């Protein structure tokens, strides 16, 4: 009975408290007729909004709301119940309004989507450099475009290679480039012969230009071979022969041809020139002014000097690193170095449908050229200066923070460089140098960047002061990248300046160009004298070079000064009479000199002998042979070692001393950098007589240089003219 009574009491208490529980829970819940609030995720006030709705009626209500507010709908899918609204840069306010609409399930910021690019080329696992330069992430932005042309100035390209053929440039006549070695339209990479035992033998050379071309633009995602950094068009400009040798004139001509005939956007030069060249400097400057990005190898001597043409300021100089991200021992460095890139054991294409590993700054330069091509693919309005500055500023440090002469700005970073320039950009691209009063003119501007971007509208504004650019032209729309032109714009009625600025709305965001100024004045009259002065200035600045002109002017000024200073002064000179202390001098008599003795001047000193002449002698390194193994020269001769064949990484080096079964025994008199590419060379001038032993690493062959005195030894009497013997003649 007690248990039953307790149960009845507890049940009664529960029934009494139940209304209170329901009332309390009702304070948190919405009435049955009030819909649940949608999920909100607005992280970017400038982005568009993605709206999800519950049903077709809600979808129609959303579109009606957008139409009533004048809000554009870039994307909509009634079947999916999803629509995108253009926020015009005020996503948060619009999101609050949309959330109040019936049937809205979620409101969120729009996110850009891009494909994750991982090529299916089987050899990509051998390309360690792609990860190092962050190429895979860059490919998620762009893999390149065939609108970009990269000229490879090298030994030619095997355009029939299955991993290159689809990305080759062709002229209107069907040619793949130009051959400046043979002066024809056949720039095939045909270095299939080598030098051995004084004879050319087949199949001993490696294909330098084809290897460089593969790094830049081998076809990606074709299930074959490797993947190039940029899917662009390659043009072959052959400026080196089958042994990797050419001249500065050929390289200069190749640059000019690539700019004028192939309309190249990027020029890569995995080569070095023996010093500064007037013709090459001029073509480099002209190409840069024409908007061409130039990239070159820093050199393979392991020295603290950047070789030409990489040393020119308008060329991106590239050094080499190994897979441990350390500067390769053979890589040149110095104050002109820009960035580093992979250059040791680099896998790339080889002529004859094959592939190979090669090392050198020649392999590093095309990595940077490929990055530049990707940048121009997403933003063709970039200037060479902008491309170079972006590559340097986005490079990844590997030693000191910021710039240092041993590694430049660091390792080139493809993703950061491409991402930085991928945003939309507006730039005025064409305008006259001046316009006359009461005339008309035309202006062109480009809207680039995006992925691609939708140009909702773009226009050009002009005015008579920077603060009053208020006169609009017609409005255009389209998709990036695109060039727009307006014609017959009115000039001023008198001399002055017109200020121009282009504007665009791309993907809902506003962009504007830099303000450009256009002078208004009468055309200057033709003046023969002024034209003559301009021609002289062009000759000094472009043909001769300012430094060479100053040196020549200094010499021309110094010559007469030296002549005047060295000429003896004209004085009246009398012969001194010799007086005796005991007698008076006899009286002078004209016509007789019996009483006079001529004064003797200083003893005659012959001029110093000229410095010994400087000769050159060459030693060929052909495979594992040294030709000749013994070279005999005279004092003052420069001996040049030339590597005639490719050597396996890390290359070969010339060292003074000898080696035996216990190891190397260098004496430190001289030691070269690594010699890898055919045609690479190293030299030393011998000023003292003696026998100098040396050996070649890698092949481990010994040889010697015998230096004979230029003059007979001092302990031997000099021989009369016509006698046999004496100093050994210089080598022929």
C-alpha cells in the first residue's frame, strides 16, 4: 500500500510539472509557423553570394528579389536550387536581406574553383625540380597558353620529338625557327657527331637545345615522357653548332630574329659569351624595349662573375642548385645574379625520341623561362621589368634573408610569382608620343588577369589635369584578357597635356590603370642638325656604348697631352767654354771652334723592351682522352682546355698536380671549375718556365704543360743575329 501511494504521488507531481517544462522549452523554439534561420557563412565582403533554397517557389522568390533590387545573377540552377548573386562589394548587407526570404537554406561567400593539375607523364617522378620551384601549385592557376611564344637560342630543337612536336611554333611557311649556323630555315638539333682521335665520329654529342626546350615546354599530361613547365609554343633559333660553339654575332642575330620574325615573348639563352659584346648588348636592349623577357644562364666556371649575356641588367641571370637546395659547385655567382633554379641531374628530352639527365646552369635557366611564360599566360600585359621584379620578389630564400650575391634572391617560386600577377589588371598599351592641337587620336588598353575574369564593363577616361579625369569614352564588356581601342578622341585647342586612365569592373571588383600623360603640341619641324645630333647620340649609346665612348675620348684627349709633355722645350743653348784657371780665354773668332769643346749630355738609355707576347694553345678534352697529352708553349701563353663532349654529372675538372692509387695530390697552382657542356672551356696563362703536371677528374687522366723561356737564360751569352738557337718560337 505504501509503494502504491508513493507511485501515485510521484505521477501527480510529474503531471503538474509537465506544462512548466513545455513552457520553458517553448521559449527557445520558434512558433510552428516561423521558418528556421538559414546557415550563414559570409567570409569575404567583396565576393559574390551563393544562395541555397528549399524548393522551386523559393527559387522564384529569390530571382524576383534580385530583379527588384537590380542585383545581377551570374549563375543559377533551378533544379539544384542554387543561385549566385552579385554583391557589388557589399556582401554582408545583401546577405542579411536574403536571409529573411522564405525558403532560403544557406547564404555563403562564393569560392573560386580550379582544377588540381597532376600530369600523367610517367617521367614526372624523375623531375625533382618541379616540386622545388612549386610548379604543381602554379599549374592549378595556369598551365600556360599557346598565345605565349618562347624562343630557345641554342643548338636547335628536335621538333620531331613526340614530347615536343605538339608545342612547336611554326612560321607561315611551316618552318620551326631559323638556323644561323648554316643560314637556313632548318634549325634541327643535329649534334650527333663528336671529335675523337682527330676525327669526327657519330653519336658522341648530347642534344643541348632539345634538353633546354623540354624543361620549358615539353607536352604535359600526354602519358609520355616528362612535363614541361609551361604549355606554350617553342621556337628553335640555332646559334650554336654541334659542339655547342657559336659567336656573339650569331646570338645577337638570333635575338633580333626571335623578336621580329617569331614575335617571341620570352627568350632563353643557356649559353655564355666570352666577355661584353657591343652588338649583343644592343640587341638585348632592343628586345627588352620591345617587351621581350630574356633569361640566361650565369655560367659553369664556379667563379664569382656572371657571364654574358646574363650579366646585362635587362636579362634575368639564373644560377643552379642541386636537389639539396644548395648552390651547385659549378654555378657562377656574383652581384649580377638574380635567382637560382634546379640545375643538377635534370631529366629532360633528348633528340631521337629519348630522354637524359644533364647538369649545368644551362638546365637552370629554362626553369625560370618556364615560370616567366606562365606569368605571361595569365597576364600578357606584364612588362619585362615587372616579370623580373616579380620573380625576384617572390623567390624563396635559401641563405641570407633578402638578396645576396651567392644565391641571388633565392629559388624561383612558380606559384607565388604566377599568383601575384594573376589578379586582373588594367593597362594602357598603345598611345601616341604626342598629339597636335585640334586633331584626333586613338588609345588602346588591355584588361588582363583573372582565371579568366568576366569584364562587366571597362572604359577610358580623359581630362586636362590629374584631378579632373572626368570625360568617359564608350563602355565595353567581355572576358580577360582582352584589348579595347577607342578612336577619334578629341585633342585640345591649344598646347597642353591630356591625362588618360582606363577603368574596368572584373568579377565584381573595380580596377584602374596608371595615369598616363599625352603632350599636346605642334609637330616639331624637321631639323637636319638636330637629326645629326640624334644620330650621333644613337651611335654612342647603342652602337659603341657609353663606356667605350668615354674610354676612346679619354685616349684621344690624352695622346696630344702626352706628346706635348714629352716634347723637349726649345731653348737657346750655347756650348759651355772650358776655362783654365791660369790663362784667360782666347778671344772669340767667328768661323772657328778650335777653342771650344762640345758639352756631353747624359748617356743614352734605350727604351725598355716590350712585354712578352701572349699566345694561346688549346687542349681538347674528348671523352676520356686529353689531346695532346703534352703541350709545349713559351712564357706568356694562355692554355685553354675545351670540353668537346658531355660529361656525366657532376662533370670534369682540370687540377694542377697528380694522382695515384692513394688519391689526388693537387699542388694548388691552378684548378678549374666543372666542365659539363660541350664547348665549355677553362684557361690559365703560364708566365714562368717549367713543367706543370695536371690531371682531369672524372676520367682521371694525367698530362703536362711544358713552358719554355721566351728569352735565352741569362747565364748564356746572347747570340748574334742570324745564329741558330735562341728562344723557342711561339706555337703556330
